[in-house]
C-alpha cells in the first residue's frame, strides 16, 4: 500500500475530500472514511455515475501510499474506503489506527 498511487476526489470550492459515512446515525469520532480509487479513470467513473450533475465541481488528485498516514491524521479521518467497483459502488472500509 505504501508504494502505490491512489486517487482522491476533492471539491474545487473548498478543497475538502470526498468521504463516506457508513453509519451516519452512530456516534462517530472522525471525519468519515476517505474514499480512494486505484485508478484515475475509476475516480472519474464514480463522479460521472453518482454525481453527473456536479462532477465539474470536483477534481481528482493523486497521492502516494506513503502520504496517506499524514493525510489521515491531519484531516482526522476514521480510515479509508477503497472503492473496488465505482459503478455499483463496492467499497472496502479500513480503519486507521
């Protein structure tokens, strides 16, 4: 996971990353799960499928695996959600410790 490049979706308006809240009603002590994609085109497919009307308000950013830990700590994310299939979507959630 350290040497791989991941792709994140962020808002052009405020620079916030796209996150998932799998249990929004539960008391959670984090900013959610940072959504990550293994390929640039997967991130674009996700945007075009699930946010076609607002896709132009977002950008795709690449990040190396070695940068993830500091990114998670700085923004206070609970963990990551690795999107396996952007069309369904199928997401694997991993908790950051």
